[in-house]
C-alpha cells in the first residue's frame, strides 16, 4: 500500500486530491477484513520528509502486524529530464533521512525489521550496504529494498562455488556491464572480484547518469 504520508493534508497534496479517506482508517478497515499489508513511502524533499516522515513511521508502527507488516522508505526517482517541480535528494539530505530512521530504530529493539530504507539511500550516501540481518526475509525486495545485499551475497556464493577447472572458461572474452552511476562503487567492487576469479574474462563496468 502506497502511504506516502499519514498526515491527510500532506497525502492529499501528494496524490493531487482535494480530499480522500484517511489512510489510517483505510488500513484499519483492511485489518478488519484480515488483510495484512506491506506499506511504502516514496519520499520527496520538502513534502513528506522530516517530521512528516517520523509521524508516518510512528503511526504505521502503531499498526504493526495489524495489519502493517513493514514499511519501505524509497526516494523519489527522477531523471535529469523531469520538469514537474520535484527534485532529487541531495547527499546531505539523504544523510539526514538515514540518520533519522536509524535513530528511531535504535530507540527500541522492537523497532528492528519494520522500517526498511531502500538501497538508494545507502548508495547516495556512500554508506556500507547493510548485512543480511537488516533485511530479514526481504519483505520489501520488489520495492528495491535489499536487492544490492542479495546480489552481493549471490555473487560471493557463485564465486565460492566455482571449481578450479571452470575459472578459465571463456578465455579471451570481453564483457561490458552497463549500469547507473549511483551504483558505481558496487559495480566496480563486483567487477574486480569477477575479474580476479575468472581469469579468462575481462568484465568492464560502464556507469552512466540517468
């Protein structure tokens, strides 16, 4: 369920509506039907961030498991061609978001594995990708939460499983790997590991701006 903000005024503004049912009431209605949900906030600078985000987290946590199972916080995604008035988060603003969510998590051990920051926040701030225990069962994987950690784990597992006889297969092959610039540190890291493990392949990472 796309919540974006539990404050009705903020949510209506984001959805372009004059008035709509309060999202908390709608979630309670789903609970009355026995329908559990995962929720999402697409965070936009100076719209639903800051104290609005903190309020949304607290009010959704009050519905934990009845019916809210988890919350993903994802930054608004825009290309350089966007002309709609929104903008991306700056690096400093992204640090503020990460710090605020992590401080809320640290307040109480029970807060763990409820709010999940999407991978973009860690990539934007050049922060280490969280370990497996942060993501649990990857409940928000389709929202871009934990895809990088899962990818890194899978690469490590595949490289460990390679038999010596397979390390030289594909001798002389050159492969280009095209990805977005935000993920450059991860792409470079993985490319280096693959090039070291597979002596017959030269993997060249190319990271482009969107």
